C-alpha cells in the first residue's frame, strides 16, 4: 500500500475516531449516549455554519463541541437526574437532532466554506513512508491520534481513571468509597459529547467539507458499533476506526478493478465486527487471553458492568 | 476509646427498624449484635457506617460527636464496615481496589497501598497477591482485602455484618483469628450475626435486638438458653428427622459419563427415593452447585442421563422439568432468585403456573398475602426485595415454590435464617417430603446436614468422595472429608 493511501485512510477516519473516543469515555462512566448519530450531525452543521458565518474554523470547532455537549448534557440530565431510560432518551434525541440539523442547516447546503488547513510537522514529515502517511495531515488529525493515547493513559494509568472505571462498574461501591458518582458521570458524558462534536466538525470542516442533509452518512451509528467492537478501550476503538477506514478506502480503490468486490466491501465491516466479537468471546480464545495479562484484557474488552443504569444513593 | 450510640431511631414507613437504641462499645471489645431475622441488626450497622441516616440519635467516638452523613464520612471518622458480600470491584487488581476512594495525598499512593497490603498479609496470614484481579479471589479473601483497605484508611471501629455466611470453614477460622488480633490491638469490633455458636465463640459481649429494640446486653460466655430467651418471645420446639424407613420408590436416577473441567469425576451413578432428603456437603465450589444445576436442567456439565420415575428427561430443559415438579432454589437470592424492583405480589404472579394472557392481580395479591402470612414474612404485598431483611428474602423464595414439588433442589436453604426460622423452614420442608417431595440440598452447616438428611454426599474438588448415611455422619468425619481426607 502506498503512503498516500494510508494518509487518506487516517484522514477519513478522523471524525470516527473522535466520536468513538468520546463515546468510549462516556460509556466507561456508565452512561450510554445513544444520540451520537444525531448530535454528530447537528454539530457538523452548526460547526460548518458558524465557521462559514464567522470565517473562522476555530469558532466552528468550538460551536460544534458546544452543540454536541449540550445534547449530551440532556442525556445526562434525563438519565441521571430524572432516571429515565437512557436508550429511549438517546433515540429520541437522535431523531430530534437529525431533524433540527435539516431544519436549521437549509441555508448552508452545498456552500463553499472555510476548512482546516494542512500542517506538516517539520522534521517528522521527511521520515520515509510514515512521514507522508502520518505527518503531513492537519492539526485535527494529530489531535485525534494524541487524544487516543491521552485517553488510554488517563483511563489506565491515573487515579481519576481508576475512579472512572469504578463509577461505571459498580456505582454503589464507588459511592461507598466517597466518589461523587453522579457528578462525575455528568462530567464524562458532557466531555464525551464535546468530543463527538469535534467528530462532527471534523466532517464538515475537513473530511467531507461543507454541509448537506444527512451529511455524516450515519457515521454516528458506526461509531457506536466501534465502541463495542473496541471493547471500551480507547486504543482498540481507534484501531477499529482505522480498520473501518481501510475497508472503505479499499472499496473505492478496487472500484475499477473488481467492481463486484468493491460493492460488497462497504457493508463488510458490520458482519466482520460481529464475527470478531464472537471470536473474541469463544471459550477457547478466552482461555488464551486470560493468560496474556494486560494485552489479554485489551483483546477481551469488557462492557462497564453498570452501563446504562442510573444510580441514586438512598 | 469507646463508641457511644445515643438513642438511634430509624423507621421505614410504619416499620421501626431501630427504636431508640443506646449502646456503648469499648475499645478492644468484640461486641456481638444478635437478633432474629428483621430485628434491625443490619439497619443499625448501616446507620453506623453512614449508609443510612437515622431519623434521630447521635454517635460519639472518644466523646466526639461524629457526622456519619455518608459511607466515606464514616470511614474518615474511623468506622468501617465489611459487608456480607464485600463491595469490591471485581475487575480491578487487589491494589487498585484499595486505591479507589482513598485520599489523594502522599500517604495513599499505589506503592504504599501495595506495601501496606503485603504487611497486612504477613501480619494476619493472608495470601493475596497485590496484582491479582479481585475476581479471582474467593469471598473470604475479598473480605480480607476489605479489612486491609479499611485498616489502611485508619478504621478504628470495624463492623462485620454476617461475615461468615458465604465463606468456608477454614476461611472462617482465619477471619476469627484476624478479628481477635484486631481487638487485641485496641480496635472495637461489632459482629452482627444470628448464629448463637458464632457469637459465643468470638464475642466478649453481646447485645440482643428484637423488633428494633434492645432486649439486653450480656457478658459472654453465658448460657445459650439465656440468649434464646432474649431473641425470641416464643418457645423453640426440638427438631429432628424421624426414621427414614418410610421412603418411597425410586424417583430420580442419574447416570452419565460426562467429564468436564467443572466436574472431574468421570462417572455419576446415583438414585434418589421419593420423600428422601439428601445433603450435599463440601467446600464452596467443590461441585455441589454443578450437580444441582445439572439435575435442574440448567447445566449439562455433570450428567447426561437423568431419569425421573423411569422416564428419560436428560434432554429436557429446566422449563420442562418444572412441569414434572422440579424446582431449583439458588444460593444468590439477590441475583438469581428474586427480581429487583418487583413487589411480592408481582413475584407471585411471575411464579404462578397459570399462563393466561391477563394477570389476575387480585388473585396474586391474595396469594401473596397468604404467603406473607404462612411464612411470616415481615413485609407487605407491595414490598420489594431491597426492603426485606436477608432472612425475609429467603422466606419469600421458599414461599414461591409451587405446590407439591416432586424434586426440590436447593442451595443453602437456611443460609441467613435465624435458628427459629431455620427450624420452621425445615418443618415445612419435612412436611413436603411426607407428601412425596425428594429434596437435594447443599449446605455448609454440619448440624443442618446431620439433623435433616437421610444421606449425605461429600464433595471434594469436583468429585463425590464419600456417601454417608446420616447415622454415620459426625462433625469430625465431615470436617476431614471436606478437606479431602477419607
Ligand atoms: N430500605 C428499606 N426499606 C424498607 N424497609 C426496610 C429497609 N431496610 C430494612 N427494612 C426493614 O427494617 C427491618 C429491619 O431490617 P434489617 O435488615 O435491619 O434486619 P436484620 O436484623 O439485619 O435481619 P436479617 O437477619 O434477616 O438480616 C425489617 O423489617 C426490614 O423489612
Ligand atoms: Mg441483615
């Protein structure tokens, strides 16, 4: 494969990376933000619109993050404070945000607007292959990669990360240890939402510049699937995103050569994901991964035990 | 140092769980809290550990009034609680588990946690690898881990709520040893239990609760009958199983060759008679549960051939076997037995064999009232499991057994029940056997096994190593068999 192709894969997967990482963070805390597809779409729209009106990409990014964080805060409030079913609230919000994006985005359809500029990294960009593949991208791409590692370190190497696992796994035990479970759940849901917004903006300001109805092509749902495929592990989720990108780009490249295969490829990720999950959960495979320590737990992945359940101390 | 409780009152709606309780607990003392099911022991423990805030009353430690507004506030005031099922994080390593919720200062780093854990392990003879996932620890070891954690956070008062229910005999010994050393080092220990022998064995004083009130405090040892008088306002009848000559025909046969990792004995070959009571003894996880679940049809790990009244039911699922009158009662009533958030009436409706489209709520309510009455459950048809005391949850489960079961498979049928309730339950179970029910149950209580069984199977590491007629069984014999010594 050529370095240029790898560069395209990385660039085109970036929105997905932000969304999947954001949702991983949220779900780790025990909250499901199912509104991903809607809020990503809405933030893609607001991000583009505000960048278009202000002429500033930075403002676009901020507005997009704010939009998605707002939707997430509704999920958090309904799920935590009102103790509503998070799945139901998420679905309703998806629908609402999708409609809202179409309603308010009408004026911005297919307008040329500002976009994020490339920024090669001096020194690194000259490395053969890797330089072209990774280090001649735009800042958002770098940010997404750094973010994956930052989240990994945060979740697995810090005390706060430990608390995050605790509130997602066994909130009543975390509460008994003096952790403010619900406050932290708010924070992670809103933070995760902001990252999803960044994912939306990464679409409209970079990967697929501009705005149109249904602009993000259901990538929100794909991100949700990748969170599961990623076993709630940031690095594995990132890997899942790039794998998805690889398949999509291959389909494009193969179009002239093997048109039949190229048609099938775009839907291949979904059965593949299921097969992979089934495989990982086979008893035989478990007995191997059980012995592999932290790499084993990376492969196994595991949903937070308290996912989707609201917690309220008596 | 002393812990002083002053007129603690806690009500749940109309129920007065703690009625103006006042009590002083000295340092270095192991103080028992004894009482029948629903007496209010756990409630008091929860008040002291900050899980439940009392309606009124105060707690003082060293003449200083404590604010026990939350569990962590209680811990930082020096009061820690060990729950029956320790509130630990299964997916964490032992040392990470200790870190969660510890103060973020220089004295509570990961390295220091590990150091402390190893020190405690050495001091009390635990063997917990700091990096082992908590999941891999037994319940007893999880308790040890919790004790280590509470000590690390500076607990001076340790509350244990029925700590021995789910652990093996040797772990219990180890726990008692630990508690004694802690008390010797000046800690106050509050030991909640309804088991008289345990209280006699370990406590220096005991306070007896009945219906939320203190009936008296006694120095130990004292005659057990005194404690029973304080616990119950009723006389206890002597119990025992009458001769087993009257057993009926063969009702259940097992044969099979299935060898699995769960159950290592290659061959299973057993018969059970109508009206027979068979006990399964063994350490936790020695295979009793696998056998029970396999007979129930929930697992096919142990036996392929199951014949019920000479009919091959090996391929039938639990649902099918239920139609033959099989019934299985799991040990973990919270997770497998009862449904969180459903009322007693709803449980009754759920368990009813009728499968009409519309639920007859009136009938279910009537039925649940009957069960509440018959099994003297302290609750109403609208109570949910979380509002029932441990013993009352077990009574409810027994009440949900359909009429005229043919084969009753139970794990720890009287775990968590006070002696009077346990005796009552067995009276009920024995009346079932007279009607033709065959009972298989696992238990870690030797007295229970020896008193009620016709036969006892002893399990060791996944195999049955001995079959005993009840007359052959003695505590010593069972004890050594449990350890694998024939
Ligand atoms: N959260 C709650 N809501 C309503 N009632 C409750 C609640 N917790 C306890 N109770 C009631 O308070 C009474 C005392 O319960 P508690 O759990 O303290 O009993 P216990 O002495 O620990 O009994 P056991 O030996 O069965 O565990 C019971 O009647 C119980 O039904
Ligand atoms: Mg209790």
